[in-house]
C-alpha cells in the first residue's frame, strides 16, 4: 500500500511516506512477536517473502534519496538511516551486504550533489551505513567503500576551513574511519594531512587575531591623562 505512494506527484505525500515506511522495517525483518536479538544471540532467519519486501522498501527509499525535491530527499535520507539501524539491530547488517552496491551508488551521488541544507542528513546516512555493515564486511567491497568516502573527501578538499560544512564532514569521516576500520586505510593519510593543515591554519588565524588585538592596545603611560 505504501510503496506505490513513494511515486506520488505531491512532495508532501512522498515526505510522509518516507517517514512512515521506514518505521515498519523492524517488523519486516523480525518474525511476528519476536524481540530485537541481544548481542551474541543467534539471529532469527528472515523469511524470503519478508526479505523481498525489505528489498522493495530499500529500493523505494533509495529512489527518493535521488529525488529532485530537497525536502523529500531529506525525509528519504532520514528514513534510510532508520532502516539501516533496524537492519543492524535485527540482522547485524547481513541483510544489507548483498545490496551494498546500489546503496553506495545512491549515497555517493547524494553526497556529491546535495545542497548545504541536506548535507548533514546525507552524512548521517553514510555514517550509519558504515557503522552497521562494518569494516570487516566492507573490506571485501572496496568499490563501495570508495563510492562512500571519495565524494566526502572531494567536498572537503573543495571548501575553505572557515565554512560551516567543514565540521559535519570531519565528523562523518571520523565516524566512517571508526566504522570501517582497516577498510578506511587507503584514505587515512589524506584525511590526516587535511586535518593537520586545518589545525595549522586555525592556529595561525588565532595568533594573528591576538596580535591584532595587542597592537590596538596603548602602552602604559601613553595616555596623556596619566
């Protein structure tokens, strides 16, 4: 019932549908009446029909991540992050592994093309994906890792260190590095060097600011009233 509504011509309907449909993922992945499995407990098997339904939900949300309407894209990214979290809790990310390629392609495109308004929510979806799937699995999918990391690096390299987007991108790269582990190694040097450069620029700017303030102060005794 909800899946076809993702194609509704009215943006507000698509927004509400993205929000609503992601809330059903937990019940799609778990058998009726089951609770979320605790760490170390064997996972319940996802029924083939439910896994097919999960794939339709994932495909529907990914299609809206590429939506031309910014607010729909925002809702789709939020719904996708919710879906990732449920997939991580209910299947420890296993249900996402065979579907990493379309996920990485869509998020890569969104990270490259989204406006400033939606950047944070896109970064959250990427960070959640890396955290849920994990470096051990993603190390076997280097092309997917490249698609997730490179757009962020390119965007980071292309902005000034005083711009507002610097902090969320750095936070996302930090979260990705922790989630990916050794799979992040090919990009670690570039991130480290850029981070050091930003620290140096920040320090130089602070020293210049202090010097400017000090130069405006009159030395003791310069005031004729003394």
